[in-house]
């Protein structure tokens, strides 16, 4: 049986709407004599990351814990803090082709939400990136207290969009998030880059 046409679009932030240039982190690591990839490796350790994504600790506390873990390889706590602060100052860049899609379909009456596993810095990031007001709703895991791919996350997102799951098209660059959305009853597409924009327009009848 054919699915109902999507009338709402839910987009992931990092990897879809926002991109990070890996050269920035690599440059910080070289400057401070750190192994390549160690900043992301430590920051994304699930035991460290999950509390900040569910609002149990603040972004500042999470950053501090990353610096603590880097104290020895960085050559002391002061150098570790300086390295992490320099890395964190870079907040990424907006993918303008994706933003064009958001504006286009919203102008045509499609409700568009941002659905992200994020910290309490999200509002400041959206302001810095010029994205305030570009989405009808923002669904932040750290505000909800639950993260993707939990079904409760997607239930809350569909409620915020005021749209039943079968009518929501979710886009994320991570397969586990896409599978979680489908299990919750949403249509879902794994983002592979700008070549997917044509598919998304077709799915939304644009």
C-alpha cells in the first residue's frame, strides 16, 4: 500500500543543515600536539555525550569534561582547555542549498521542523548561523530529555509539527536515526548530499 504524501518535513541539523569543516579540528590538534581525531573521539564518547544531549549536564560542563580528558596528552590542563575552547569556537556552516529547500517548501505550505540531538547551546548556535525563524519548530533532545532514535523523541517531534507520523518525512545523515524514525511510523530518508534534493522535492510534490 502506498504511503500518504508527506505534508511536514523534519530535518537533522548536523550533517544535513549544518556542515563542519574537519580541517578546523585537525588544525587545533596539530597546534597542540594531539593525535588526529582525538577531539571528536573524546567528545563523542557515549558516556560523556549522552548526558549533555538529554539535558542532564550543560554544554559548558560537557566541554569542561572533554578538556579534563585531554589534560595529559595536551601537556597540562591549561593547554587542554585552550585547545578545546579554540575547537569549540567554530560552530560550523549552513548548507545554503538545503536552506533554499526549507524556504521553498515552507513558502508552499509545508511545515518544516529541525529535529536534532543537541545541547543547551542550540539556540545560540541557530542565532550565530542566522537560522532563527527558518523553521516552524525546533525539537532539541536536551530540552525534551530524550534523544534520537528513541520513539518518544519522534512522537514529540510529530506533536510539535502537529502532523501524524505517516505524514512526516524525516531526513538524517545517520542510518540509526533513519531506522528509528521508520520504526516510529515516519517516512525517512538517509541524506547523502545535494543529489538527494530532487528526491525530497518529489516526495513533497515540489
